[in-house]
């Protein structure tokens, strides 16, 4: 036996303990492994099986269709259309750079931008949320993306819902537009509406009725599950297993039935685009029924809310926000203006009720009046001679109403104008309404620390000075004159219906007050005084010397008032210069507010035409077109009757 090999009993005994330790370690490891396998397969087997199966399942959120906006006759004003979008799911996108490059070539979006969007979303929202790359794909883009989809894990094309506004620019500020929810809005809305949870990627109303009625029209999203392969693509299987995961359908939002009349809305928009010497009007138009229902709502210039649904480009956005005439603003309630001579019927009512004058009182109205050391001019150099209140309204005599302002004083004028809502919000259910301003002596002292000056009564009596009002306020005030004192709260939504046409809510006219009846302080205006003022307003359109006599409708008498509101002060030498020869920003605004029939209105229309120089040419033809469209639709027999007689 070699000297290098030995096997003595003593040496074997020496290693026996080590072998036992080795056997123990092997047994312990085997026991641990077997115990772990037993735990995983027996104790957690069902749970882990579900987990592995769920890796084969992709959860997809189904957006709920937003509710439609319908007009008073059931005609569609705002609807939904099918659209397509492309997304990338970070969890499955194993070749993000290659995928981004391929998508970039189809959509003409920089690949770096796509990669950044996916990585940012993965960091903020986790790897499982699909990242939208582009909305509103055209069919060519959809076809090309489907061709490359098989070679790019995580790339998906989804059908979605696209908000559609068939009237485009017409009524855009009223209907509003939609867009993706922001982080701040998620927190705000989830706090405000505890029964609905908004999340990143949701489409919500951003302005107008879309924003105001968001909760009613938003709907409730659904969930669906599909089996996918290891690359995130939908698997082909005859027996999908969803492991108890419960899918549910999206619940469409509620439909709003508006007071708007689509035909009158279209007529109003076309009237504002009138092709005459002035051209398309800059400004606003609102038409109401005699119970406060809004029939038409037009702001000009406007914008196409469909651009926001598609995803507005930076170029279009910059153009909108830099437009000097502010197409995004809802001018009917967000901008206030000096009412000019449209304010005169309210002063006439005050003078009659306070017995400063009677219907037959004759007042001398020359071309100017001197008060203190200042001359106050009439719009006519020659003046109007001896006239009564009806003639003063018909001819729009400044001097007549200067004298009424001197006699009444600002606090009386404030009392009467405020009764018609001037200087107060109408409380229409829209955001960002401004109150305008009707001053009094207390207001000036509080605002400027100064006493009211007697000379200020003159300019404020003709709707200049501090007086500011909105087109909606003027429409409601004139409607109150036409209805002998009934001041209504304006409203736009008549009904809320679910997607199965079940009634949820219904809204009725709300009479704020009847000015012909005494209030708690005994203040009222006698109905006989309303009739006097209405006669003057009737002659504005139908009289021989009316300031809007060129815009009569055969068979239907309109009553109304023109108004010219200066945007800046002019010297005595400049005051009679031709307005249209001035730079546009120095031209007067033109008002016309009118209603028909003249004795008791069905419809009242207010138009403010910015920088149109005069109400007679800027606003009156627009009002005529809208009222004519209303009677052609609802009372064509009245127009035909007159035509037969003539």
C-alpha cells in the first residue's frame, strides 16, 4: 500500500463528525426546499395561480359617452362621434426606442417626444397605465399603425369617443369645450363629487355648459378584461378565463335639453356674420323668450370647439389667446359696456313714475345744454325742438334725458335701474358672469372718497359715465318693459334626461319680481307708464323719425331702442366727426335691444356690436333678422297676412 494512502480506523473516526454535519446540512436544505415548495403549492398555490393568470389579463377602461346637448325641439347641438387613438403600455414595451421611431414615421411626431411621454407616465402613473400618443387618428394612420403593431409590443390602437360640435363656431362660448383633466382638477373634482372618482386621462368639460354640468353629462366609465400574450397583445383563445374579475359596462352621461332653438341660433349666427357696409359684427347677441328662456347665444369672433376635442395645436391656441377681440370670452356675460341710449327707456320710466313729467309734458331739446361751465351735446347738432317723452325716445334726444337726469338725481336713477337688474348678476347658471355697475352717491363716496357731482347726473342719464351693463342684463330689462314689469331669471337648461330618455330633472321659469306691484318699501312702476314708454320704443322702429325706422318687418311691429356707447371722450370739435373714419379702437359701440310684438313680446333680442359706430346700423339690422326668423318659424301667418294687405 502506498505511503500516501492510508485507511486506518483512527483516521476514519476523525472524519466521521464532519460527514454527519454534511449530512445534516443536506437534510436541512432539502427540508427547507420541500417545505417552501409545499407552502407555495399548497398554502399559496391558489393565490399564485391567480397572480400568474392575471399577468395574462389586461384591464381596459371604457370611457363613458358624454351626454348630448339637445335644443328645445330635440335637435342635436352637441354629440359624440367614434374616434381612434394610439397608446403605448410601458409594461409591455420591451423595444421602446424602436417602437417610438416606427410610430414617429407614421404620425410625424418626434421619437424623442414619444419616449419622454412614456417614461414620464411610467414614473408618475406606474408601468400599467397606457400612455396616449395621439388622439383622433385618421383612417390612414390607423391602417399603418396596425401594420407595424405586431412587431412592437405594447403598441395599441383603441377606439374612443370624440366630442363633436356640429355648429362649430356658432355658440362655442355657451356650449364650451372639453379637454384632458389636469392634476389640480383631479383633486378638486374628487373632493367636490364624492360619488365619482376622476383620474388622469379623463376628458372633462373645460368651459361653458360642458364645465357647469360636468357631473351630469360625464357618465360613469366601465371596465373590460382581455387575455394577452407575453408581449401585451390580445391573445387568441376560445376559452378566456377572467378569474372572477368583474367587467362592467360604461354608463352614458345624461342628456341636457336646452331652451336654445337651433333654427334661431343659426339665424342669429348668420345675422352676426352679415355682409353689409360694416361687415361681420364683433360683439354678442342674446335672444330670450318672455319667460327668461334663452333662445340664441352668439359671441363673435368665435372658435371651433372641435379643435379642442381633437387636441388643439399650439399654433391655433396662440392665435386664439392673442386675438385682440378675445374669441374665447363669453362676452354676453363676461364683458360689460356703457349702455348708451338703450338706457333712456329706464330713465323715462323713472321720470314718469316720479312725476317729473307726464306723457304730455313738452320739453325744449336744442342741440346742446349748458350745465355749470360745460356744454353737453346732443347727437343732432340741430336738436329736436319741443318734444314729449314718446318723441324723445323715438328720436333719442340726449338733451331731453340730460334734463331728466338733473331732475331725478343719481340715487333715483339707481333705484329704478337696479329694479330692472342693471348692475347686478342675473344669476344665470354659467361661470364668470360680471355684475356691471349702476352707481349711486354712496358708491362714489365708498369707491373714490368723493361726493357725487351734479354734472355727473347728465352723462349717466344717457347711459354713459359710470354705468356698465351686459347684453344679457339689457335683454332681461327690455323684456321686463315689454311685459309691463315682469323680470325673469334667465335659464338655459329645460330638462335633464338619462340615456334611456327618462326624466331626471325639469326646470321652470322663475319670476324674480313684478315691478308693477309694490315691494316691501312700496316701490313700483305703474303699468300705464310702461305703455307710454313702449309706445316710444315702438316708434323707434315704426315712426317717421325713429332711429331704426329702416328695419321694419311687414306684419310684425318691433319695439326697441338704439344706443351708441362712446369708448373714449372726444372734444367738442371731434364729437361730430365721421365715426367710420376713425381707427377701429376709437369707434363707438352700437347697441340695439328690441322685442316683438311691440305690445307684449314673445321674443327679446339684444345686440352689442363693438366698434360699429352706431346702434341703428350696427345692431338694429341684426335684431331684425333674428326676430324675422322667429316669426317665420312660429307665426308665418302674421307675415303672410301683412303681405296680402300690401
